[in-house]
C-alpha cells in the first residue's frame, strides 16, 4: 500500500501548485463567509457549500490524473489488492481534505457562535468527508469521469425554500443539499440523517469500487496504441 500512497503523492507533487491554489481558494471562500455571514447557518449553507466543491474538486482532479496516466492498470497488474488500492488513495485524498477542514475549524473558532456553530461544524466535517470518500470509492468505476461523483451538487437546484418539504424529500439524503439545509434550525433528526446517510453512501460506494477492481471491470478503456 505504501507504493500506492507514494504514487498518489507523486501526482500531488506534480500538481502541487494547482492543488495549493484550489485549497487556498476554498479557505478564501470560508474567510469571506466569516466576514459576510450574519449567522452560522448562512456561513455553512452558502460559503461552506462552495468551499466544499473546491475541496472535492482537488480529490477528483488527483484521481482523474491517475486514470489518464493508466496508473490503476499498473496497480492491478502489480498484484495490489482492491482494498489496498482504495485505502492508499483514501489516505492521500483525506489528508489533503483535512488541511481544508482544519482551516475551517480555526475560522469557526475565530467567528465564535457557541454551540450552534460547533454543531454545524461537526456536521460539515461529516458531509465534506462523505463527499471526498464517495469520490475516491467510485473512482475505479468512473475513472476519467470521477468528477461525476459530485453530481449531488446539481441537486441544489431542486431545493426549495420550505425546510419541512425539503427534509421529507429524497434530495435531503445527499451531501450538498444537506449542507444547504444547515441554514435552517438544526434538529436531532437532521443530524442523525446526515450521519446515517453518510455511512450508507460511503458503504455502497466502497463496495462498488471494490467489486469493480476485483472483477477488473473495464480496466483499460482506452487503446494502448
């Protein structure tokens, strides 16, 4: 697995400037939110959601690079188990995400807001990590289209202004709509839904990625010529 981590780190090193710019942009968005937001809910539902897209794009970009350079094929041919491949990529991508989340936590401490801010921060961590993990776990299937795993960001357009109707909608089971819903009053039921849906989504995505690698499904979709 160390070799897989090393290969992902090499990709990150080659694209360190772009990765740094995107992560800085994500933190900049959160910084603007710190200044402009009047409530903790607005801070996360508006600025936090945009920043999450930047953070998830870093993971999608790293993994897409690996597939365009046919790294996955070499990992399988080298005899690495599917679990090793997935875990190695997870370690690198989550580590980068934690840099963004740590910066967000610092900003939240600066802004204050007490218990409401802390509750939303913890749920925000769950939602962001869910997004990143699902991208990693689905990448063996999606390959160069790994960014498609961020499709639930498009569901924001389906979100209405009625929090009760939105909470009862299937849309509320997805990550980005859940981030959007943090502008409303937090309830115990909403927090449980965020956590349970994250666990289920990550489990389904992991199984999908594992089976794809185990069965060597569409391992090399492009001609080697």
